């Protein structure tokens, strides 16, 4: 077994003038533990109360903000409902006008469908007479329309002589008397220049015994240019500047 020898500690030498005395600093807390605990409890209680007050203040602020937003939303809703009632009242005041406008639109649509084949026969007969050369007398004019409500029971077949590019809506038959075949031919040429008529075809030109007058029949094609257009639908391309 080995033992280690440690030299003894030197004895402190007193400082000169101290008289050989040492001052020792001693600190002691003589406050009772109950008082210290009570003070700590008071501090903690204050902190807790402060935190509770802060939370309560935040809750009050949030509640006030929610109440204000709800009140504002209810005010906006009331205003919207009031405007809705006012608009419904105005709508009821103008209900007769709205109804009349709707009825006018309905009538216009019905007239458009009904009068697709609107053709003024009075104007047509006047044109046929005004184009007749001297010596030509019309005895009978017959027509068949194949468009809209003016459609007759006669079937109108498309003509291959229609070179106008317009749609064919019917046929016209003109019967009369003329002094010569040249007059009949001249009359047919003049009818070809009438707006809404095209493809004149002389189907007969005969003379009775002991008579210098010829009885002729000319068939013509009626195109869409002959329609009156009083109740036609508006041309949207023209109204909007289209082509």
C-alpha cells in the first residue's frame, strides 16, 4: 500500500497594523419564509390578473368589432331590400308598358311569318299594264306564290331560266292580245326588266280566223325582289355595318 505525504499548509502571517484580527463578512436573510412566499404570491397574482384583463379586453374588442360588422351588414341588407321593394313597385307601374312591348314584338314576329310572301298584286298589275306597248291589251293575269302564308295550292317548280341570283317565290302567267308577234316579243323583253320578274317565256302566240290580233301567253318567274317587305325581319348585317 502506498501513501503520499503532503506538506502542511503554511500559517498565514497577519498583516502589519491589523493587530492580528480578521474581518469576516457574513450575510443572512432573516426574513421569514411565510413573508417571502406571500410576496411571491402577490406578484404572481398581479401577473395573472393582468393577463386576464388583457384577454378580457381582447374579447371585448373582438365582440365589438363583430357587432359593428353585423350591424353594418344588416344595414346593407335592409337598404338592398328597400331598393328591391322600390324596383318592384316601379316594375308594377310600368307593367302595362312592358306587356304592350312584349305583345308588339310577338305580333311583329307573327306578321313576319305570316307575310313572308307579301306581294302587292295591285302594284304588280299596274306595272304589267304600264309596260305594255301600244296595241297590247291584257285579258288575264294569274300568279302562284310559294312562300309564306300566300302560298297557293299550285305547285311552283324552279325555273332554270332564272339567272338573277334571287330566290324564286312563284310564277306569273300573263295573257292578252297584240297586233303582231314582234309586239309580243317586245312586251316580253320589257317585262324582263321589271324588278322582281325574270325569265319571260312566250308559250303561245296564235291568231283567230279572219282576225289580225294575236292571243299570247307569257310565263314569268317571280323573285324575292317583288315582295313588299312591309313586315320583313330587319337586316342585322346592314344595321351593324356588316357585309
